[in-house]
C-alpha cells in the first residue's frame, strides 16, 4: 500500500503539480487548512470505478492500517465478513503478523 500524504492549503497553492503526481502514483492525500483535515484527494483509477468511492477508500485506509477492520467495513457500508472478501480480492492482508513471530509462537505452544 502506498502511504497517505498530507498537503496544507499553502502546499496545494504552491505545489499543485506534486499533488497530481501523487494521485497519478495511486496515493491518497489529505489536504489540511490550519492543521486540520479539510479534503481528501483520492486517485481516480480502475479500482475506484470498480469498487466505488467508499469501498475503495476503506480498502486503502485499512491497507495502510489507518483504520481498524471494523471502521473500514463501516466506511465501505458492509458488515465485516463481506468486507473481508473485498480485501482478499484487493490483495490486502487482513493480518499483519511477521513470519519470525509465527515460528516463535508455534514453538511456545509446543
């Protein structure tokens, strides 16, 4: 997943090209005014067209671990179980558990 970038209103005025480049690269961006989030820039791509804004945004935010699974499902307008299927199709891992820890935990269980 690509990280969310933050642009201030001043950045937007002075560096609009950078915001467009970020969108073309598939990155979400938050635009702030006086340090408070004011707008969200969502890349316009095939995933957005296929999933719709709410679902696409939910997948992106969950994939970056900016929201919980329950929050993302709610944003997508779905219950958790069908949203898990959306994440699977989108290639987003639901569990972020380092493989090194899995081996240690299995050893501890034995």
